[in-house]
């Protein structure tokens, strides 16, 4: 099991009480690393603490499978971290991640809602997603100014090849970058009406009305 941003040790202790064969805690904060040193000594061979920046680390390469990823994410880098892990979703058995509530709601959002967007498509295209728990500011010390939420992501058995994932990133960036526009306009740089006709999608629709299967169809035509 790989853990990111464990903080002062509460999450790490909880994971050590599970059936996980080993726990790798990745932490960049020197104060948290110091607090975890005692735990590491108490669980030799089972807990390893790695001082590293998760945004610059290939976590999947650090542990053999089957792997689960558990993370209490710094909210300012949560989205790029998630997208990076979705690119390698096949490496993970499950991801249990905490986000700012607004981001968590975007991950789990359904079409035709204001929260549905690029992150919704990338996450649900690669994983079965569920918003598991909402946490008020008072659940933390010191309390933040915002609510948080825990999201569970279970990767699908079949995952897109890297070039297809890259195509989906380009597609969703274009489609939701100008979400008020009809797709004929927002996707002009990727083929516009000709692309939409090949996919059987009406050009006057907007990005938030497309479901995951329709985005998949479009991505495969642009890969």
C-alpha cells in the first residue's frame, strides 16, 4: 500500500492496522517525517517512510503489486496528482483519496450538471468512482475554511493506451475549455463538425451533455 501526505501519523497508524503487507508513506514535510520515524521503528520491514515530493515521484515503481493508493492530498496539487495517477490507473487496485469537496464533486459528477467536466470524464473513463465521505472543517486540526471529501476510485479492468489517454486529455481540454460553446466550435481544432459527424454526435450539443461513452468515441477518432 502506498500512502501520500500521511500527516502526523494518524492515517499511517490506521493503515498499519489493516491487512496490508507493507505500507510506504511518501511525505515531503520534514516535520511529518520526523513524527513518523517512531512508527517506522516500531514496524520494521512493514512501514517505510520515504522523504519525497509525490508530484515528482513514480509511486507505482516504488511498490510491487497489487497496490492501493491512499492519500490525504495537498489541495493545491491534488488535480495534477490525480491526473498523473489516472494515466497509470492499471498499476493500482484501488485509490482512496481526499480532496477539497468541490473537486471531489467534480470527479463523481454526472452529465448535464454544473460540476461535470474534464476531471469527471478522465476519472470515470478510467475508474469506477464514488464520493465516500464528506468531512466538515471541524474534523481537522487546525480546521481549514473549506469542506473536504474522500473519493474511492477502482480502475476498470481495461485501460486506455498512453496515446489514447493523451487524446482524451486534448479532447476534454478543448471541449470544456469553452463549455458554453457548441461542440462544433469548441472542437474546431480537432476536426469540428466532420469529427462529430463521424462520431454520430450532433454538432450543436455542448460538452456537459456528452456521456463517457460519447467522449470515448471521440477520443478514439482523434488518437
